[in-house]
C-alpha cells in the first residue's frame, strides 16, 4: 500500500485555541482545537497558557504539547475528514469524566 506521508512545516496562532498549520506539500489548514480539548490528555490544553506551549516536533513533524498531547500529522492534513470523530470522542471523554 502506498500512501502519502504528511508533515507539518510550520504553524501560527491565529485566534484562541486556533492554529494555522502549513504542511510540506503546500496544504494549509486553520484548525480550532477547542472542541477537541477534553479528557485526560487533551483537557489540560483548555488552559490558554498550556495550549500556547504548542511546538513543532522536529522528528515527528507534528504539533505537540506538554504531557504528550499531539495529533497525527496526517489527521491534521486531512482535518475535514476527521473533525467530526474528534468532536464525538471529546464528548465521550467529557461524559465519562462527569460520570466518574
């Protein structure tokens, strides 16, 4: 199976919890991460000070945050195809937290 490997080239903050992401193939996406920031791993990123600690990992070529939070660069590249699933997962994580 032959599939493209996507890499994040750069990013910039454009609004609260929103990043404009550029990929090595020229694709660009603006992603509002706030709806996905739930659960044990991503929930702490709701703190603007923590979210702003995002950096570009030079080996994985993707966005990473403290405590190991990251997104697969292919997922970010093809964000419209994955966004609904991430929203649903975040809702499940919030429901599980509320039930605990």
